[in-house]
C-alpha cells in the first residue's frame, strides 16, 4: 500500500480491506493476550494541533502494544506553534522518528507534511477527512453485519470530514451510501465528484433525513458543530432542526446499527434513548480505532 495514509481517496478497496484484515488479526492477538511487537524499537511522532481524547490514547496505546514508542507533540508546545514551516518539521522528525501522525485543521498541511517527510505520515484528522475513524467504522460494520458490500449506509448531519470519509470508504467497499444534510452544509465538492463517478456502490444526497434512512442497515451521525465551529453552534442548531437520529428515523431503517465517532451531544444529533440502545456497537466502534490504527502503523512502518 501507499507509504502514507492521508485520505481514503488515495486507497483502493483492496488496500482498505488489507487494513481491516490486519486489524482483525491484531485485535484477536490483543484479546488473547498474545504479544505482537511488530514495531519494536520504532518511534511515532504524534502532532496535535487539535485536542483529542480517542486519537491520542489509541495511537499512544497502539504503538506501545506494537513494541514501539509514541512522542506527543502539542501544537502550542512545539516549534510548529511558533511558526516553524511544516516542511522543516517534516524533515527534522523524519531524522528522529519512524512515522508521523498529525491531527490538525488543514488537509493541505498534512499533504505538505507527507511531501517533505521521508517516513510514513498518518492523518489522525483534518477538517476534510477522518480516515482512521471511518476505517474503524468499516471494521465495526463488518463485525456486526458479517459483510460490507451491498449494505445500505446512511449519514444524517453535517457534510463534514466524517461525511466525506464515509462517502469515500463506503462506496469503495461497495456499500449503498445515502447522505442527508441541510442545504448549504453539503460534503466537499471533490468528494461529491468522486461519488458521482464511482463505479462501486450507489450514492444519494438529499435534504430529507427520512429518505436517507429508508431501509438503512447502518445509521451514522456526528455533532452539528465540530471543533473550531463553536461560534456557529447556535446557528447550526437551527439549521439542523429535524436532522436528529431518533426513534421515528430508526423505525424507517432495516433494523440498523448506529455509529457515532464521539463525543456525542445527546438531545441534539441523537437522542439519549437511541444512543443508549446502540451503545455497545458505538463503543466497539471507539475501541476499533485502536486496532485499525495499529494495523495502519504495522503496514506502513514495518
């Protein structure tokens, strides 16, 4: 596979499935208590311009379980936060570390980092894409449903990084993907262009959540205001009225499982009742970040 994981648009279906199969194997070893120090002696630099719970803990735990070591670099505490060009950071870290993970705002920053780094770069999240999360989602869906190809997947909410990556990952793995967003909050034009021309699964974009949810096997949602959009929260609560995963919407599905990348705002994008009814699969999804990211590191950094 490619030496970096920057966005799912860069991967083939075979490469996605290789990650999922590797994650399944590593998860089984971890559950059985079998050591798997595939990356013994390797170091991962972890750059965080955006705060995190799941991304930091899962990457730091993951590299440790693979026998390596993770170094946390806060944007405010590193030279990046003081204006060092990302190109220079890439070249310096490449001489110290065996891989770089970055969680930041701009996709271009990640692409530039990868262009100048001589070691693998992993996108831990940008405003454009959240590839590791959607790989974890695909692993969870396959665990619960036994397959990916042919399933109906719907996403209700903001056309954000999650929507972008769900569209790409879902279509590349042969799912039927429906996205419901309010007018003006659609996914990225580049992703919509990909979806329009995709030869794999089918794609629907609508402003009606009930249409998107019809017959769905999997329902996705995410917060209405992501990190960095706090000043828009009140405006977005108005715009997203009716875009809630609730009992009425779930009644239209094919007994769907629910996925949420967390943190969840109960009473906004999802009701507390629906969240708790599907908590087991949501927190399995959260755990699978660990296993998928270990697979990505093992495949890229070995």
